[in-house]
């Protein structure tokens, strides 16, 4: 049996469950369970397939935890997200995630002792330190308090000139909150200036329009950021970032603010990135920083014309891709997510097909495999990416590519070439993030239709399905007070929730191939996403490794 290093990947046979079943693993992105009211788009939408799973078999449907400590986040107030959710689903264990690792490194001061910080600090004497990243307290990609600590720590350790390139959020936090975050940052920078550090905001833009694209869906997004951050060029110029964000918000929401640069009295950008500077991308989460990391680090790069490629010392907050070793320098070591279920299964003869559309493709591949790009074994795996629509907000096309994903999965199941067919269906999440309730209802219906296609195929081949989600989103579209009542803003308008939630997510198993007596255990009430991998391994006829979180199922004797 193949093994890597000291690790044996051989799995024990399950004492009761057979091998060789075709299994569909369906992840509905952003599909939580919440009380049925008009702001619960999953409830409002027609979702007969998901409804039937819930109503049909009480011991084969349950809820599992998908937020906070159950996915390795710092606190129980942290909502789940795709990275930590798919990591837990794929790896079967709970790893302290980037958010937590950065917290610890900042609290202990170890962040400043590492190679990454030493490397960038060589630029502090003569160059500028640039910090680029998402400015919010969402805790999904980055956190404001971490940026604040880093600003303080770097200036105390010799950074004399600092430029911050902000990406406004409104997706993991309320739309409109960007102004407040910029104010807090400006305040901190003013304090640093009081101490003799030349610290300023240099550029900005909304995260979905500037810099934070993912999975190479639209390089123009990264180019817009490059132009502003590196070249100091943008269609909008302001003397002051608070004024910039307030003004640009008149025509766009936080996620989509156009790029701007801050200029001096001579209309000259105050902080382009030049030779000798240091750059840190402050996001800890990988997917939406990898593209910029490539642009900053790669000599050979042809995704857009960089015009000028400054010789910089660049470090990521974390290393974003363990396989590509990108970026090569980083401030905090990423979680070491090893021996994922995907790796075990290919070593045990399970042929795998994984598919989503571009915006979620890396979720069922890269995140699922522990932030690792590529195949474990190309002979055993096929990953299919359906191109996402480009340049639109997904409330315009709420059906997205759900049916295409359903078709690809169906064909893969019927082909007989695969033992596991794994998909992510993005609609509830991607449309939920737009805050458009009507469109999110359409999105949920489309996702449900895709699930039906997959379940029908499983029915035809006598297979097994396992349907779950990575975190909540579409099940609650408003901000609420402690008793669950929707909150209004100062104009009396509903406060729309564009972000994820802390709600649990459903998990259902079934299909004609499910052995009689298989049911969810009643003694794992706190089960979460990390328990799914052992469950899937069981359904493939194997016992999960000892250190995996326990399985959710048992086989009752009939
Ligand atoms: O990156 C995003 O789109 C959001 O910040 C989080 O959404 P995801 O975790 O579902 O990808
Ligand atoms: Mn997600
Ligand atoms: Mn999301």
C-alpha cells in the first residue's frame, strides 16, 4: 500500500459496511437551518428535495455545527466560512485556523521573531512598508484588530514609512460599515504620525471589484488593484480615504467600490509600491489573496500587464498555497492540514470526481484537500471546473451554474468511472452575499433542483448520497437583536445581512445503496463538519483513522 514518509494510508475495512458503492457528496454552500420566516430564503423558496430529506427519515437527517470552535475559529461568535468549513469536511479533524494562529503569533510576539518579519524588516530603513488587505472585523479573510497590532508592532520595530492599501468589505460585515473601519484606521495612523511614523492610507477599493478575485475567475479585478496599489493609478483620486469611501458609496456598496488612490497637494499618489519597499498581504485566508500573491511574487507572469514590477520584499500573513509554496515568505505558518480524507481515499482505491463552478471550484478541491492545489493521484481523480459568469453580481443570475454542476455530477455518477462524486453548489451563498432576498430565493430553488438531479442519478445506480453544507447564509438575510427580531437602521430600513451566520447546517444520508440499519448516532449531539469525513469513509466501506473526529453514523442490527 502506498504511503508517504512514515504515514501508512491503508484504511481498515469497516466491519459492517460494504465497499464499492457510488457515493455523491453534495455541499450546499451557505445553507444553514434557521426559523422559518420571510427572511429565511431557504424556507421561502420551493425546495422539495431538501424538504423531503428533512421530513422523510428522522434518523438520517440531522443538524451539525459549522461555526466557531467546531471549525477551528478563535471564538464561538465566529461565523463559519468556506475555507474552514471545507477544511474540516475534507480533513476530518479540527485545526486551529489562520485567524487563530495569527492571534496567537501577535499575542506572543512570535510573529516578529520569524523569518518572514525579519525579511521584510530589512526594508524598513530605506523603504516603505505596504500593508494590503481586507479592512473589517469579519474574521473570514482578515481582522482589523490584527492589522492594528501589526501596524503598532512594525512601527515599534523600525518601520518609518507605512502605507495601507484597504479593501472595503460589506460582505462578511454589514454594508456601509466600511466608513467606520476606515475612520478607526485613520485614527490609528494619525497616532503613529504623532510618534513620528509617516503612516497613511495609500489606496482602496471594494473587495469584489478590486484585488480579491479567486480561482482566476477575473484577472481584471486583480489588475485594478495592482494599478492602484503598485502603480499609484486609479480613476478616482482623493486627498483623504474617509472622504473617498463616503463619496464612492454614493454609487456603489462597500463590496464594489471602484479603485481609488490617495494623492498629495500636487495630485501625486502618496504610496505607490517601488523598488526597495516591503509588502505584506494581511489576509490570512488564501483563496482571495493567491492571485495577488502570484502577481507580486512571480517573475514569469502573463495574466495582465504589470507595467512596472518593483523589486520588493514580499510576505503573506500566511503561506497561502502549501503545494505552490506561495508566497515563499510569510509571517505566520499556516495550519498543517495533512492526511486529508481525499488523500486516504485515493490510496484505498476510491476514484473521485469533484466539480463546481469557478467561484467555488477550489472549495471542493483546494480547501477540501487541506489548502493544497492539484491532484493526489491524477489516475484516480478528475476535477471539473465549470466557468462562472464574469463581471456580474450573482443576484443578476441567481441560478448560476447549479444545473450544469448537477448535470456534470449526474454524468459522472452514471459513467461508473467514479466511486465518489463530490460537488459544491454555490447559489445560497453567492447570491446570499448580495443581500438580495428575492434573488436568493431563486438561488435556493436552483440549488435544490441540482440536488434532485444528483439524487436521481444515485437512485438509478443504487448508490448513496450525503448532502450537507459548509455554513449558514441564505437561511437568514437580516440582522437581528438577541431575541431574533429583525433590526432596522436609523432610517427605519431593514438591516440586510450579507454575511454568513452561526447557524448549524443540515446533513442527510440515504439512497438505495445505504445498508439497512445505517442511521445517525444519537450519542454525538455536538457533531460538526469535521465529523463528516469519517462518516463518508464508513460509507465507502472503511474505518476512519483513529485521530479523525468520530463518525456520525452507526449500523443498527435489524
Ligand atoms: O470570500 C467570500 O466570498 C466571503 O468572504 C466568504 O464566503 P465563503 O467563505 O463562502 O467563500
Ligand atoms: Mn461557503
Ligand atoms: Mn460565502
